[in-house]
C-alpha cells in the first residue's frame, strides 16, 4: 500500500487581499473627496506631485489637487504594500522560495520607481 501524498500547506492570502483592498479603497476615497471638493467649488490650485509638503498643506484646505495626489500616492504604493504583506505571509508558512520571489519583485519595483523619479522631466 502506498503512502498518502503529502500536502504542503499554502500561505494564507487573506492579509494580502486585505492590504490591496484597503489601498484601492483609500485611493478611491481620496479621488471621491477631490471630485466633491471640485464640485463644491473649493479653490483649485495646482502643485508638483513630488512636493509632499504642499500636498499635506492642501489636504487641510480640501484642495482637489492635493486629495487627488494623495489618491495617486495610495494607488502607486498599494502594490508595494501588497508585496510586503505577501512576503510576510509566505515567510510565516515557511514558503521561503515564494517569499524570496515576492522580495525580488519588490526590489525590481523599487529600483524602477527610483529610476523613474530620478529621470528629468521632459
């Protein structure tokens, strides 16, 4: 009689899914606030997306640009946060190969973002 096949437990994906859902939901909320502020007629000023201080200042006065920029930050950072959570989930399930793969993808994403930010605007 043959031995029953061994079943390797897979990493739970509950927290990765939650991180992605929260990131997208937060981004949608920021875009909704920006649209509402635009409809209400809040003074629409514009700034540089890389000027975090101006974004934070604009959030307090309900600037549509600042809230939309925060939404962009959230939607851009959501995959990175999802990958960090995925790494933790796979590491907790002793799936080192999958955790290393997620870490590699995160490193490539980080390097790509750094290069894109460092390039001069055209």
